[in-house]
C-alpha cells in the first residue's frame, strides 16, 4: 500500500529536505507508526505561499534517521489537510487525515 501512496505524492525540493523548523497550526499533532523495517512520520505543515496546511511524510529507520525524501500529499481544491494519523500492519503504512476549508 505504501508504494501506491508514495507514487502519487509530490516531490519536495532538496532545499526542504529537513525535518525542521516548520510552521503548523497549534494543536495539530504529528503522527508516527512503526513497521518491521521502518517508521513513518507524518505532520501537517502550513505552506507559507498559500496559507494552507498540507500533510508531509518521511520514512525513518529505527534510529529515527530519514531514509527517503520528504513527501507531500497534494491538496485537492482549496482545502487544508491536518491531524494526520498513521497506522501499520507491520509491512505497510496507511495515512489518514482531515480535510477542510
């Protein structure tokens, strides 16, 4: 499932390949889940050019080091994406989040 999800995501520029600092809405938590081989961290980050929140994700090893580029879930229309949740069945990940305007 992760391969299908990641294929539809937007690549983030090399300049943004860092885990901080970032702007988010107060009370909007990050989410993390572990599989046998990795962890997936997801968070909602405000795009300062549009003032819209988007979900960012990064695959981490079990030492919490990034092992893949940060990915951004594309927005569909004029909405905010926030409050991500991540689950794992041990081999793949599922990310869910709320959309609203």
